[in-house]
């Protein structure tokens, strides 16, 4: 009985690791980090092979298959959580503020980020759209600062893959 429970736990842990690494590997691929993606991919497959080997050796045990499935589901949750904590890459914030755009732009520039101001027209009249590229890991910090200035501002967040220019970090 103990051996069966340990087998299920082994499979679950292996799948949690494998899928978590796979989630981070996918982010590496999207961001063009090919060497890290390759390294994560090799680890992911090695772990998967160990887990699937154990299952095939014990196919008659239905709890192993359930453990495999649960490990996959939990692995997705763990992988996404890890990726969110790491916060790799850059995002583009689009901030629409009718009244406090100057203060928001100043705060962002004081944080050493370039800000582009675009005039726009909404249903309620003229607005200014502020566009800024920031590291994803500081997204929440910057949004809190924006909210402290204008809690009514409209903010959208988009993944950004910098191509050229001076956006790879704060200006010095």
C-alpha cells in the first residue's frame, strides 16, 4: 500500500516539475531566449521520460494515471506562478488620463523611463495616452504609483518584445 502511494506521489511530483519547467521554457521561446529554452527543454523531457517510464511499468495501477493527470494540472498552476514571480521580459503600459497625465508622465520619467505622449479623442473629450515600456517585474509597483496619482486612469498592459531603441532598462 505504501509503495502504491509513494508511486502516485512520485509521478505527481515528476509531472509538476516537468510541466512547471515546460511553462517557463515556453516563455523563454516566446522571448527568443533560445539557449535557456533549450536547457529547460532538455530538463523537461528528462523528467517526463522518468515519469512515463514508471507509469508504463505499472500500467495496471489506475491511481498512477490519476496522479499523472493531477500532476499535470498542478504543474500548470505552479509553472504560471513561478513565471509570474520571475516576471521576465518587458511590458507596454498604455495609460489614459484626462486630468493627471502630466503628473504620471513626470513620475515615470523620474523613474528613468521614456514616456511617449499621444493626444487622443474619447467619448468624453480629449485625452492623453501615455505609452511606456517597463520591465515586467516592476509592473505592479508602477501601476500602484499611477493609481496613487490618478485612480480613474485607464491602463492596458501588453507584452512587449523590444526590437530596437533605448528601452532595455532605465536611462542613467
